[in-house]
């Protein structure tokens, strides 16, 4: 079991949006949530993602699983390029890379115990960076963007110039680059 929803109920003011929703998904399952406008599809996804609390019921994710979903409001920065938006999914790795660079610069001027402590901090951060495939993130971004139909010549296009479908593909790229176990 990757995710299970048990007896999810949600009301807004005096209107029941979700009532006793129960299901589970196993690894490899594919599911669709289908319904008319206002049926509660987004509400259910937001509850599953932990963005909204159910009035009753529970959501259980298997150990280590993460849930991702592509929201209607994709939260893209219109002034960014396609590539810059994809980079945001790797913000933690980028910050680690920047810190490693700062450590390397500091090592040139530090001596004695301070150098030993700096090397220890550097080694620990470098290990984390490597475990998160830090050296491969740029290639991964290019691969995902190409896989979603963007040509290399489009990576520098500003989000504000994209169609709705292109914006959705950029948001999907960010989601995939975060590597959720359940989409």
C-alpha cells in the first residue's frame, strides 16, 4: 500500500463536500479522480497532500512515500524562465552546492582546529549532496524538460509568454523533479 484514505469527510459551512471516502492505492496502481465542478476533487487531493485537514477520517502514506499533485494554481513565477522554474525543484541541492563553494573558499584562509572543523562540515555536506545526486541535477532537469516536449531553445522562454498547456508542463516538470512516490 502506497496511500490509503479511510472514511474522509469534509464540510464547508453547511455543505458536505466529501462523505466517507475510502480507498487505497498499491504500488503501480493508476487512478483518476473524476467529477463535476465542486464535487470535491481538489479538496480530496489537498487533504491527501496534507494541505487541508479532513473533518474526520485519515490518510496513511507508506513509510518514505511522498505525495505530489499538480494544482490548478501552479504557483509559477511569471518573470522566471522555463529552466529557472525547473531549477526551483532542486533548491535544496543548489543551496548545498553554494554552501560547499563557500566552504572551499574559506578553507584557503583557515588553519588549525578551525580548518579541521570546516573540513568535517564540508565532508558531511558533500556526502548529503552526493546522496541526493547533486552532481546530476542539471542533466536531470534538461532530461525532464525535453521529455515533456520542450526543446533546448525554449528553456530561456519566460513563463509569462507561455500558453496554459505549456505552463502546466512546467509545473509538471517541477513536480517530477521533486520525485514524489505518488502522483
